[in-house]
C-alpha cells in the first residue's frame, strides 16, 4: 500500500494466478507486457496468497524497491509493460475471450 501511489498499476494475484492477473491488467490498461517468466504452470496459474503485481516507471523503481525492502517484502522483476501483446497473444484476442465474443 505504501508503494501504490508511485505505481501506474497495482493488482492482486488471486483467482487464476499470475497469468490471469497479467491478462486482467493488460486488458484494463490497454497495454501489453513482455514478461520473462518460466513456463511453469504453478508459477503462471498458482493461486497462492499474498502476491501482487506492481507496474512503475523507471524513475520510481528504486523507491518502490526501497519500500519493499523496508517492509521485508520480496520483489521479483518479471518484465516490461509494452506493446499490444501478452504471452504472444494480441490484447484484442484476449479481450474477445474475456468477454466471451470469440
């Protein structure tokens, strides 16, 4: 919560795991991402609690990391926010699936 004002996106990793969280964030923002994640299903779809995805600009990255360290929260960089795809899929294709129109 302390880092949230510095971020352009903060989203909990809950139902559907990290992959679903990233898809929801991309659909909400209209911007894709280039995650650098293993192909491990537990990493992508595990619903373990206490995780969140934060997106921030490079100018505040160090401050976000400092806040996390002060709180004892581990941080793992997972990629960049960019483009119109996620996991190689166009966002409009995700949107159609999400809305049930494709």
